């Protein structure tokens, strides 16, 4: 089952969602449904999804012996659809503004105008960007005004109310467009900075489209993000820091996380540029992001954030900070990810501490379910092996070939940038091991736009000189 779409969905479930989903399935498809029986069988092993009793052959022959493999896979597909429905219902129930908008539209379409008008007032109250910063608030307001005006709702028979619906709808278009353009503009600066892409023409186009708007709090926040990116994180993000310190409960997840990651990167860039005084600020910010619950979803920390923070702490400081972080925040990981988080965390720390034998040993006895985490571990293993073994061509060509084959088999689980970065790394690693001309190696490295572990590769090339 571990190679199926169902396994990926089950693996994505937060620990708090399993019980909720069991109750959801019981109500939506009933206890006699085969999909419910399958999920009920999986439930006791939710913390051990690689258990042998969850293998397709075992489940098919013990739980559904009367069904063919194809029929059993159809049951798995039904369960996948039910998990998707559960997520949709859960996410919608947690988004009050979106839920109220859908309620208003449903009532209005059925001619329940008195009720829909009351729901409209709630939508407007919930989408006040002065109280709760959200990029999509003005979009919801636009839909609410549009739905009431361009329908059979008699509300527009009142001339004053009709004019208000039109004016407010146009103002929502203006505000939403302005916020969205500013958000995209920041991302264009971001891509230019991180990926060396040229977006100048698009930036000019977005700038020309930008609407004059009274600078509300969200507009100011987005303007400050753009300025921070345009200056390559030289300007100090005072307003972003202020918002994060005092308004996290009044910001949508999108606005909150975008602001946090830009402030985080600002401190990283300052430390890399030699400002050691920013080290303590960065450590505090990273820990604060977890203590405040900002990075937690259902009281859990995604393993990608966990690994990313460890990488940053190890890259910029001594490993004591990384170990403290790992010990303090390990408990927030989903139980299904804790073993991998522990192993990867130790591999990252041991690599920085030059305990290369421990990295190689951990890799050889560990299994990593997600393709991206398997590659992270492979990168640590290959570099550690090189530090220990040097240029053992046969040894490395074998492992590089296996890693390359793994990437080709798992491209659907990786972004194109990840695929390119790892393929270029393998190409460069092979060139170093095979002692290709050093000038050629440097040219290959400089020509590779997407490549992981660039700094380490450059160091190994220079050591060869």
C-alpha cells in the first residue's frame, strides 16, 4: 500500500484528524460500506503505516478475499475520494468568511432573500481587512455584492441600496486587484532574487496596472514586502516585525507565513553577510514561530519546517542551537514522521560536526518514505562518503546511478526545480569523482542555475586545485 495514492493521503493526515475522519466516514458512507471497513482496518496502524498488515496483498486476501485485485483497488480509490471530501468539509468549516459566503449564495439562489441578506451582513463583517488581514477578503466582499445585485434579490429595488451595492462592489474590485498585484509583484522580485530569472518586463506590466488605493494595513504590509525583496533583504523589515509581533491572530495563514518567511530570510541574509548580532534574533524568531503556534497546524509541526530550521541553524551557528531546537520541538512532529525527523535531524547535525561515519551508518539502516526526504538523506550520505573515502570512482558511480534512477522513478513527487537541482548535483559530483578538468568543473557549476549543495561542490573543486 506504501506506493499507492491512498498511502500518500493517509501519510498526510494529522494525528488529530484520524478520529474525526472515522466519525465523518461513518456518517457519510456508513459502517457497512467496504471503504469504511478498509479505513477501520487501517485505523489501529495509523502510527505505523508501513506495517505488514497494511500491505495490499495482506489486506486484499484477509479483509476482502472475495474481491479481485482490481475491485480492491477500486475500494482504495473510494477511500481516497472520501478523504478529499473530509478535507474540503473540514477546511471550509474552519474558514468562517468563505463558509458564510457560500451560505449566503445558497440562500439567495433559493429565494430565501431575508435570510441571505442577513448572511450578507455577516460576510461583510467577517471580511473587514482592518480587523483581519487576508488577501482574499475583498474577493469575498466582491462576490457577496455581485450575488445580491445580479440576481432576483429584491434588495436592489431600493435605489439607495442598489447604488451602495454597485459602489462597494467596484471598491472591492479595486482593493482586491491592488492587493493581488502587489502580492504578485513581490513574488516576481523573489524569483529574480532566488532563481536569477529576469522578470523585469512583467514587473513593469504589473506596476503599470497598479491602482491608486488608500494605503490600508494590508497594502502597507505588501509594499514593505516588495521593498524588502527589491533591496535583496538589506532594508530592515520594521513594519513586518511589528505585524508579526502583535497581529498574528489577526492575519490569514497566507499573509502570516509570507511575512514570517521574509523576516526569517532577512535575518539569515544579515548573518551570512557577517552581522553576528543577528544570530540571536534569528534563533529567537525561529523558536517564536513555533511557540506562538504560527507554524503549527492542528498542534503539529510539518516535518519540512523542522528539517529546514535545523539546516539553517546548523549552517549559521554551532550545532548546540540545532540540538536544543531538535529536543524542544521534536514532540510537535506527526507521530508517523518522528522517526524520520529524528534520523534526518541527527544526520544533518553529525554532518556539520564532521561525524561522517555516523551519517553513513544512519543512512544505511533507515527508510525514508517521502521522495524529498530520501534525497535529503542521500545528499548527506554522498557528501559524507566523499569526505571519508575520497575519489573512489566505482563506489560513487554505483550510488550516483542509484540516486539518479530514484529521481527518474519519483519525478511526480518532486517539483521540476528539485529534479533539476538534484540531477545537476549528480552530474557535478560525478565530474569531481572522475577528476574532470577543474576549469570545466567550475564552468559546469556556474552554468547550473538549479543545483543543490552548490557551496560544498565549489569547496571540493577548489580543494582539488
